[in-house]
C-alpha cells in the first residue's frame, strides 16, 4: 500500500455550553476543587486532549454503526471493511499488515490566540457551576462544584488523516460524520446535564475553507440510517 496523501483538517472548536473535561485524580491539587478540568501542566491553561476528542468521535461512530463488543468495549475486528478500525485504530497485536496504520491523528487542541491571552492575563478564568444532588428522602440538597471552560471560548484543533491508494473513500467521510454527530452530542463530562455542547467553526480541509454549514450534509447522511432501520408499524 502506498500513502497517497495526508489530509489536514484545521479550525476552531467553539464551546457553546460550559465544557468539562475532567482532570485525572493524580492532577487534583490539595485544597483544590473536587471536579477540576484538565489543564496543561506547564501553562495551567485549559486544553482539549486529542485523546478525548478522538475517543468521542470514535465512540459516536461505534454507536452509530453498532460496532462495539457485547461488553461495550471498542471494536477491534481489524477488518478493512470496518467503518471504525482502519480509521481509529486497533490494538497492535490484532492489526494485520494489510490494514495499515491508524489513519487519524487528533492533536491536542489549545486555546485560540485571543482566548489564550484572556486566560493568561486573568481576564477570564474557568467557571464553577454548582450542581445539586437532591436526597430523595429528606429533600436536602448536596451542592457539588463542577469546573468548566466558559461558553464562547475557542480552541484550535488539528486532525491529520492518512489516505492510502487502496483505501475506501468512506474512511475520511467517517471523520466528518463523527464531527457532525459530536455537534449534536457533547464533548467531555456531564453532557446529559447540559455541558459540552460545541461546534466546529472556520474549518479548513487541506487549506480550503469550508462553508460554515458544511457538516450538515454529513449530519443528514449520518442520521438517515436511523429512520431507515426503524421497523415500520404493523397495520
Ligand atoms: Zn472493527
């Protein structure tokens, strides 16, 4: 197999509702908040780990195509016809030579210039949202703080994608479909409680500016199978 091209997708991820990508327990500071967001260890500025973005894109496509194991583990079939494995990768020991390397590389997304400056100058800080867990018996509220990147903030994202001569054209479409699905889903934690709505803006594919609504066409095709697969009501 021959590497025909490297597609480069860049642009911004705009936070529409507070974004909470949690830090690991090892990163939690003594005396700090219970639910902090992940921050760059050097700059202490919030960022979106490439692994979080890639994992979310993958899991959405797995749900969409039913490609996950019975116990909910990621697909690891390593078949070239799989919509997931060639694009997002398999475990090293399962990968056959004819599958080639994982096509997608998702970089860490750092704050866009304007927002980085505001955070550095202290003009903007992560917000703390207090959520109440209500005791159903005595009605007592137990507030818990959740740190979030405020709505409006933008991060620069970059995705690189390998295209081999033997690849199916659906491979790259998988990425765009997953991005369209993510806009209707949520990134990071507490998505079911309103966090993590995002959208991709100013998207360039190989330096070519895309229309602001270009993901819509991928959204429609990615959702059409839902209605098609529904059993028709019996008369
Ligand atoms: Zn697979």
